[in-house]
């Protein structure tokens, strides 16, 4: 059954409807564009490639099954929050969403798994950061609000990453989904900003995305600690296939 809700804040409709190709799964669309995919029966299955890559990074941050403290900036359908509850029960999570109607709609139509510890907050991701100091530190911060070449200037900024990094625990990671079109101007600017804040920065995507010939998504990862040499191979092997990892000199070339 298809459900709809008008989002007064952005003047468009959100829809949730079954994915007829994946039994038990649902799709969230905003303004007619598909935004999120949720498998309520198997939340450990993450369908969208960029979200799967983010989930793979989260898998590396602690021993299997160990709970994490995670801040989600941009809630969407809470796909990764559900994934963490399924794979790391007891994880403590906070989600910040700008649109109250969207958050209420998602939680009504796609309830979170039993036992999920998630604090839902309504507000702007940048301006909520100072209020979240008492909820941290976080093992990971997931930013998923960049949906195209245009991005909020107050968030697509070095100062924002510095403020977010201050909320991370030692060894914590910031994961940023960056949707962009050739010549990847937004991707390059955000990677450059992150390189001024984090000791280690890496990027994950399909190999052809790094050639800047096609629109798509690149996942940027900023670490407060060092890069584990085994991670690159683990992330490539985990997929989705093919996956490429760029860091160090290769990342510098992409930024330039």
C-alpha cells in the first residue's frame, strides 16, 4: 500500500511504497525522487550502493556485534540506524532531521526494530551540533544531506567539519555521502575541507566515479585516528562490486 504525506517545510510530498522487486522492502520517495530503501524484515540488508559502503565502514569501527554511538545528520528512512540495531544491538543513536513531517511520517509508516535506542531531533544539522555535546562523544557521524551539486553553504564548509569532528571519540569516523555531477566540484571541495580537519581522509565509490565522467555518489570518510592498512582491501572485498578506495596521493590528485 502506498502512503503519502505533504511536507510543508519544503512544499512537496513524501511517499512510502512497497518495493515489488524485494519482498518486505519499502522505498521512500520525496518529490517523486527515490531517496531511501528499507527492508523491514531484514534490516541488515542494505540495498543502495552508497549506504552499503557506509555500512561497511561502520562494520570496521569495532569488533562484530559491539555497540556503537552514532549520530545521523539527515535521517531519511533511518536505513543505517536500523542496520546498526540489527548488527550491533544496543547501539546508542541520535538522528537529526530538518523536516519534522518527514521524520514523523517515516517513524509511523516504517517503525524501528524493537529495542532500538534512537533519539530523534528536529533541526538544522549545523545548528544542532552544539546541543549534541552532552550526547557524545560519538564513534561515528553519518552525514547524508548532499543530494546534488547544490549544497547548503553553512554545512558544505570546513568549520562545519571541525565542529562535527569535535564530537567524535578517539578513533571515530565521519561518513559523508556526496551526490554530485561531473566535474565533481562538490566532491572535490568537501574532500579538500575534510583534509584540513581530519588526520586521514578516504573516498569510496565505483571506479568510474573517480574519473568524473558520470553523476553518482561518493562516500567520504574522515578519521580522527590512523588508517588501518587492512581496511582498503576489506572495503573493496565487501562491495558493492566493483568498489574503489582512494586515499593519500590518489585522493590528493582527485581533490586537485
